[in-house]
């Protein structure tokens, strides 16, 4: 549904220039399928801001794209388009990267090791650590681990990993979000945050020592806290972000509260990267039923963090 989102948002004028990296013919065909007028512009040095127009840097697919149908032959082109965008950000030609949803299984079936945008961006940018954060109007949720099996979470969480990830979150809240003294709530791993060691000792042996060390350095870090009450009364607790131990510990709450309006942000990269909070929705691709809310929010967030754009792209 990524092309659907681009075509829909291109119907309105924009306040900052956007360059779409994809197969130009595919995007034109999707506009026709959706019954929407779209002029494809190729002037990549001066992207259009006009309603009904979009500038495209053409990265051709191997096979013609059929809405909602996966074709592993096109996987290389998908990755190539992503690489073009990443390289443009790394060399300073582009100010920020906004990605649509990607079908991870398609990339994996082409023979590549690919667990998601976040991990791939870290590898391509040669950074040791990044953090996935999802943000809505009311909360920010960052993850210690991302796309790994639940059976591997406990062994993956170490003092060293937590310290690196927590420092990235705190530094990003200060530098990227301009929060001088951020307040961060940190979850435990086990039910009831281990209940004094009776339900697990990761809180005692790993999480608490790292939180304590950061508090000694002057950071406002509270935890480890029970995950089942972590999200209650957030406004009263004035939390700037919540840090959880694994993907499905925190994201179900955020997506329940703000699905379609939340933004995926990768912290720790040398440039701003945002994305949608949902998947590819193959079943509605090309139907006109796609909700562009999260994609619009991702564009707006990238504008705020890069250009200090206040309200909308």
C-alpha cells in the first residue's frame, strides 16, 4: 500500500519539497488504478510542491507491479531504492528519510538477511546501535529489542546493551526533540518487574544497575517498573518517553491508543528517519481504502525534526 499512500498525499500541495524514490511507471499506474490524477515530475534537483504532482527519482522494478501481489523478482529493486535514499541522506543531498511499509518476507525470500528497516539502516549507516521509537501525540515508546523471537529476548538484554540504548534515547530526546532534562520510564522484563526476584532476576541483575548508574549521572530515569501499569497516568507522571524491553511489551499499547497517527522513528542515525506505524496491507492495496494518516504524520514529524515545520508538510 506504499504507492497508494504516496498518490493520496500527492493530491495536496506541500510546504517542503518531497522526492519519491521508486519505479515511476508503477506510481503512475497506481494513480490510474485509484482513479486519481497525478503528474510525475522528474526534476529531482527541484522537487515540486504542487497539488496533484510529485517528483520521482526512478528506480525501475524488474517486473510490472500488480497491486497486492508479491513478486520476489522485484526485491532487488526495492532494496536498491532504499539504498539510493540512504546514500542521499548520508552524503547530505537529502535532509531526512521517510519510509513506507516494507514486506520483510519478500526481501528474505530473495536470499537477503533482512529483519526490518531499523536494523538495515544501522548496518548501512555503519552505526553500532540504533533504537526504534514509536511516537504519537501523547506518548513515545522506545524498544530495547526489536524484531527477534520472544525466546531470545532475555538472553539479548545485557547491561551493555541497555546502557547503549538508553543513552541513545536520552541523547535523542535532548538533541532531536529539544527536551533539556527528559524523564524516562523504564519497564522491567518479567511480570510485576520480577517481584523482588521471585518471577525473574533480570530486573535485579541487569536493569536496575543500569538505571541506577544513569541516575547517578544526573539523568531522570525511573525503573525498572511493572509493564502492566507503566502506561497509566502518563500525563500526571510527566514522562517524556517509555523504554520497554521488547516489541510487543510496549507497541500494542501505543498502537491501541494511536494507530494510524503514530510515527516510527529511528534514533541514533546520522540523519532523521521516520516511517509509518503499520504494515503493507496487501489485501487493500490499490483499492483506495488505505488510510494515509500515519504516512502523513511521518512526513510531518520528519519536517518538525529537520526543518522545524510546525503543523503539516
